[in-house]
């Protein structure tokens, strides 16, 4: 692909055809400049079949804003659209519409305002994560790229947060570039870092984000030496000669316990005599819990009690939990301190993180919730056969309520002119079930926090760029304020997302009115 084709494929035409055909319809109907509001949200937590998430971690906004800044209808893009024809051979897009598209460039999306829950924050279903406001046709064209830039990173940041929590805060490295979905693996690596992964093997993303890339060596290094008549020990020595202060050896090419670890210990002893401190070993196959115990015993006996033991091979949060559980139960019988061993483990997580194994997509959607008419916002409703899929209409705000323990107890969605902080009692309605509600006294709450902030306005990103470390701090603070049941790996407790009474009433009126007009 040449540079021109790349810019066409990844620029403003990185969208679905129906976004452009709808935009042309709005243009022809004189609706294209009418202010509209769209909500981006997801409907359900990731379900990995054998286990399920009880929260998500928001990610992706910074790279979306970067894309919006650069996206413009170039002459080449307009020429391509001009060449598009329908079934009858007629042009799909008229010259008047194409002229309007070109007139809006550069800065095609500058007329939009975006409010969002910041990256790194814990988020929940049906809560607006992103609110887009601006000319109808422009906001419509943004949909596909917004969903592509935000849904996948949120999915990966969520998986990474669960893995980090399962690893009890120990070092986790992202190794998924070779198994990721082409260049999407770059966004996945960034999201994994937001979600809590400490390092990634992805050199380019590491450089861009200011992290040192991490890695060891491949089995092929040992294979090369053996194929040339040398040995595993010779391969290890060669690696140690080049990287004496970063010597971490992959020990399972031949026989982990009989060959790999003894040869690694030999090299580590040689390094120590030269004044170097070896990093540790990596194991990529077999019963990793049992092998970790035996590796710890052998390294301890050789005088390397603090050498890292890096585990890889299809790890995820559940597998890591099982490894730690097995070590806790079995290490003692081999004379190994389980807690000390668990604290020296490092996890290299690849395929099951970068692909969100078990749940390959986040059900994020982008729905029209309001249009302006006569200078006021008119709420819009879409009715689904399933009540849970009917979006919450209108111009809204989102609040997080913390109980007397200062733990998050609910997210509350209300209308723009509502402020629960001013109420003595707060009614929380289930979004779709009229029988489920609860009432909270203001005095029973530690804090009520607004979640949506301006992130794009007047053609530019609002505020300073936030570091990955700051996003991680947000994530950690939010997860610390979740109840333990919500964080469970299996069968997590349901976190409540509720509506104010006024929003509930509005939603019911609009549903009733739409049903009457349909008959």
C-alpha cells in the first residue's frame, strides 16, 4: 500500500458507507446542520464464558482525538466518492454534497463538542461513556471511527485490569504483538498499559509512550546453537555475554528441570563471579505452578532466592489465579515459601490479553438521544424488543454515588438540569424494570461525583494530555473503591446503574408516545 492509499484507508474514509449515505440524506433534507446529540455506551460486561467481568476500564479517547485532528476530506477522498456508483450506474454522491464535505475541511470535526468519562476510569453498562454534540451529519460521520477507537481499547484495558488484579499486583508484561490484529495491536498495547500491565514487548508503542520495552529470547536461539553442534549451555553463555545485567533465560527448549534450569544456574554463577546479578528465568510450557515451585527450590539452593521466575503460555486472569492457588497449596511440601515465590513471579501475557480471549468484542453502540428544535433539546427514543436495549433519551449527566464507606454504590444517569447533590433524598430507578428502585438519603452518601468532562471543544482537545501513569492511578483508585463482589473473577456482583425519577418518567412517556404513533 502506497502512502496515498494508506491515508485514504486510515483517514476520514475510515468509516462505514451508510454513515456517508445518511449524511447525504440529511444534507438533501436540510437537516445536516441541525444540532444533535449521540451517546456512546456499552450494554453488557465482557463475558468470557467460564468467567465474567463486573466492571470495565475506559480507554482510547486520546488516539480518537488525534485521528479527528488529522481527518479531512482531501481531493483524493472526494474523487473516490465521486467515482462511487449505485446499481443503476448513477453516482451515489451528488456534487452538491461532495462540495459540502470538502468545504468542511480541514478541521471537518471542529464543529463538534465531546464530553466523556476520562480514560482509566472504571465504567459500567448503559452509562454514557462519550457524548457527542454538534451538526447532525458531522456527528453521524464520526460514529464508525469513534466506536472503532474506543470499544476495542476499553475491552483490552478491562482484561488487563482483571489480569493485574489476579496477579496480586505483581509485574505483568504484554507479549501480544505477534498475535494481535495487525496494527490494532498498537492500540491494544496502549490500552493494556492503561489497564495495569507494567510493560509491553511492543518496541514502537513503548517508545511513543515512554516505557522501556521488555522481552527475553526465543526458543530459536537455543535451537540455532544446537543445530550447529553446540549446546543449550553455550546458547545461554552467549546470551549472558551480550546482556550480562539483563540475563533472563528461557529454560524449556529441551527439559526444564533436567537441563534448562541447571544450565541457567551455571550461567548465573558465572555472571555472579564477574560481578553481575542475573535477572531470572522464563518458562513457556508445562505445569507452570509445579515448575515454578521446583524452579524456586533449585534457584534457592543455588543461592539465587530473588531471581525472577517469568511465566508465559496462554495466561489470563483465571489461569494466573489457578497457578497462585496451586502454589499456595503445594509449595510448602517442597520446602518452598509460597508467599515469597508468588512475590517473585512475573507474568508474560500474550494471546489471551491482546485478543480478549473469550469475548472478542465490546458491545459498544452510538445512539441518537436528542436533536435541537427551536433552540431546545428534543429527546429521541429508539424502542427495542428487549427493554434492556432501549437507550436512555435526552441531554443527560452521569454521577457516581459513594456510600458511607466511600465505596462506589451506583452510577446515576439524570437529565442535564438535575443535580442529585442538591437533594435530601435520591430516587434510583432501574433503567427498564418498573418494580426495581431504591431511595438513598443524602446523609448516607460519602460523595456524589460528576463523571463526564469536556474533552473536545472549539476544534481542539480540552486540557493537557494525561500520562499513562495518571490513567493507571485513576484505574487503581476506582477499583479500590469497588466492592469485592464486583471484582470477583467468576459470577461478579451486579453494580447498579440507575436513572433519576425524572429521566425514568421521560423515557416512559416517549416509549408510550412512540407506541401510539406506530399504530
